[in-house]
C-alpha cells in the first residue's frame, strides 16, 4: 500500500510532466485502481479494528480516497465542464 500511496500522490504529476495526451487513459485507470485498493483497505480496517469505523482516521482515509476523483479526467472534466486543452485555449485567444 505504500507504493500505491506514492503513486496516488505523484502519478498525476508524472502524467502531466512526462507524458502526452495519448497516455491519459492509462493513468486514469491506474488512479481508479488506487481508489479501489484504498476503498478495500478502509473496509478491511473497519472490520478488523473495532474503533476505526467513524473515527478521525476513518474520515481522513475516506476523504483522501474520494479526493482522487479529481485526478480522473473521465469524471472530473465532466464535473467542472472542461474539455479544452491548453493549445485550444491559446488558439481561441489569438
């Protein structure tokens, strides 16, 4: 889970810095996998640790897992209504 956490923290930055648009779907899928693994971890902790459910750490894990949705363009672009790329915006301004 440590590697999954590092990927969740750095994956989108790596996507933006080092890859082109054609690899976005792969990165979005990997973030979706991370969300699934974190959700499974929350369920397992809730079942294994009696005082975990509805504790501070439960809500911390829940909110951080839900925040990953902002890294998934399939969903987030529709939520905020952005479908333009940087190049499209530059062409419209000129």
